[in-house]
């Protein structure tokens, strides 16, 4: 979703659901491919799918993650345009990914925020 760049926009933050972030997605740009990682892609902090096919869909069960993944990108196909909440949750001794459509109506990008501050 951000070409694997470190971005404050997509930084995971602690919430009741685990560690989560939000992203504005469009159905015509799917599938979205992503992983969860720290800025250095450190061993033990590079979360891709545990076993294939590595696809998560709206309303599907949480997808088990491998914290030492290399190239195992997760694919997500949103059902509709909107803001989605992506989370990493720890349970039963493992890590899992969830994606849900958020009730947020709009999530501005950093470029949009900078433009608004100049206007």
C-alpha cells in the first residue's frame, strides 16, 4: 500500500484489537499486498503469512502470521471503497492479521494534510 516505505501514516498503534493502522482502499486497485514489519525489517518483526495462499478477505477468520517471513506478502481484496483497519493480534502463542472495514469515512494522506495546512 505504500511501496514498503516507512510511513508515519501506516504506523501500527496499540488498540483494543492489538496493534492496528488504517488505510483508504479502492476495490479497483486490489489486490493490495502487504506485510507488517519494523523499519529495519528485523528478524522476528517481519510478519507475512504463515502458509499459503496468504489471502485475507473482509469477514474472514484471522490469518496466521510468520514473524520471520521473507517474501510472504498477504493479499487483501476489499469488498467496497473505504477506510480499512489492519491489525496484528497475538493470541494462543501466535500472531494473526485481521482486516475490517472501518466506520471512518475518510483518512487523509500526509500529502493531503500538508496541502490543507497550506490552504
